C-alpha cells in the first residue's frame, strides 16, 4: 500500500478522493472543497492522505500537526518549527480523521494505517514526533493499536437512538422535572411571535452563521482573541452540498438566524457539529436539540450523535454514552 499526502488549500486532492469518500458514505466535510474551506480558517496547516492498494483507493486520513499559535504560523521565514504530534481529526466536527473501504479486513486496515504513518513521517520529517489518533471508536482499536502504541479513554460521545413514534412519547419517557421544563420550552419557543423555527433547511445566511459560530466558540474559549472564525465562504460551500442541513431559529422581522446547529449525514444516522448562537439565547440551544429529535422521529433516522461534553445535560435528553479513545503512535528516533 502507498499513501499520497496533500495539503488542502495548497494543492489539488488526488484523483479519486471525492468518489472514495462518497463511497464510504462519509460526512460531506470529507469532500475536497470542504477540506479546502476548513483550511482557510485553520491556524495550523491541514494535511490529508489517500492510501491506494494496487492503484485503488482503500483509505483516507486527515489532521493537523501539533499546536501552533497564530503568531508562529505567520512568523519570519526560516524560523524552526517546534516539533509536535500529528493529530488525526476531521476539522469542524467530532469525527475521527480516518476512513476505510468497507470491504477491508482488519489486517488490511492496519496496513493502510502504517502506510499513512510512513508517508506522513517522510513528508514532515523530524517536525513530527508521531501520530495521535483522536476520536477512536472501540471497533477501530484493533486497526490502530500494536507494539509501542498506547491508548486511553477520552470523553465519550453522546448518542440518542430513535425509539419513539411521537414527541409526546419522547417527553413521556423523561423524568418528571425534566419533562415539564423541556415541554414548556418547546411550546414557548414554538409560539414565540418573534421567532421562526427552521427545520432541516439546506442553506443559511453564511455571514451571519460565521459570526454566530465565532461568538459561541469565543464564549467557551480561555483565549477568545485567538479564535479564528470560520469564513463565510465555508458556509457558502456547505450550502451547496447535500448531506448537510441546518436547524435554526430565525428572527421573523429580518429573517436572520439567531441560533443554528449544523447536522451531517453519517452511516449511523446524523451527527451534530458547528453551532452558533447570539448572546442571551441559551434556551434556544436546548430547543434546537428538541427540534432535531422531533425531525429524527418524523423521518425515521436511527440515531443522532450530539458529540462529547456536557454529559449530564445530554444524558438528560435521553442520550447514551459512546466510548471513545485516543491512540498514541510514536515515531522511533532516526
């Protein structure tokens, strides 16, 4: 197996990239135009690789090298780059930066991982200390573990599996106090004369979405001044893609979104990811979950992954934990 490394935004994706990720039914964020748009907003260069076996694509990887502050990225030419770990991760999502053809055996998957790591070491040289495989699900451990590799559990994801035929039945299953609060919120927002609930819409105002996303991430960052915004061009490209929809609250007067959540199609159902909201609209964030659950039930989607973090809150919506791991694969010296 051989891996071809490329830098989204600085070079074209290898032939066959988009057809392969579509064949894997991967989230649309894997497609070359979206990886390029993600690179525009990254403070660290994004790298990706396509692995071929006898000329046929069998695996894909993406991620970034180390933690490089903005000032270092735009530092004087020739300045040495601080060594770091390459982190496999799909930008702007909770997903791992690894894809494999469905027909591959465990041995073939392991071979593709090693081919990628060898190519990455050739590409990055001594700057790269090794690979940190993030967001690893339990069924992936056999592909990534081995001698001199270490793995440890990290924050689990939260998955809500469809098991109701109506919102009334969903609310009825919740604990009494939670049921009363969420039912009241759901009805209050639905009846708000100043708001319109947008359900699974294919496009959103890209400038406003960029701003709301930045405000949200700044609110949760210890260094808000270093939060690089997702550019409007990123959302413009998402608006043109299938496999991505928005749930949002729109101001009825202007039509502008005041909160939104981006939902992606995945092989297991849906995954939520980029979120944005204005100041003082925290309850709308909870209502977005309810609108997504409502649409989940109505359309028969089997599950939605709400991502890691806020464990107590997400469990109160009926989510179950999906264990995740990080695998450390150091490169030998020399």
